[in-house]
C-alpha cells in the first residue's frame, strides 16, 4: 500500500514543481528556479519507487493525469486562469481515462477474468 503513497507524493511534488516553474518567470527568479529541479527530482525519485509495485502504464497515467487535473484547478485558483467548457470536458476525459486504466488493471488481475 505504501507504493500508492509514494505515487501520491510524487504527484504533489510534480505539481509543486510546475507551480514553481510558472513562478520562476522563465527561470529569472532564482529560488523558484532551483525549486523546479528539487521538486521534479523528488517527484521522479518517488515515481521510480512506486514503479516497483505498480505497472508503468497505470502509474504514469495516474501521475500525469492527476498532475494535469490538479495543476489545472490550481491554475484557476492561484493564477486566475479562465475556465472554459472545453477545459472542463478535457479534464473529465483525462480523469475518465485514468479511471478506465485502473479498472482495466483490476479486471485483468481478478481471477477468472
């Protein structure tokens, strides 16, 4: 079960790195520029640990999909980005895809399936 915790923290640190990337203003702000690499490095480290127990197709889909969804919401809240119908539909498609991949992994490991 700890591999899911590693994956969750990997997602959070990837999102933190992306926020710092925005705040770095094109790597002009030193602190945020350094934090981009710190957060992304830690995220990849944790993702690598999670991959010991989670299929790469599942882990990466969750990592990327959840990261995109979370950063989209934070973009709205922190950076006052606009919310459009297309953004909402696209995010729902991403979430649906991640759920579908998880269900396919569960179904394929169920005895007799």
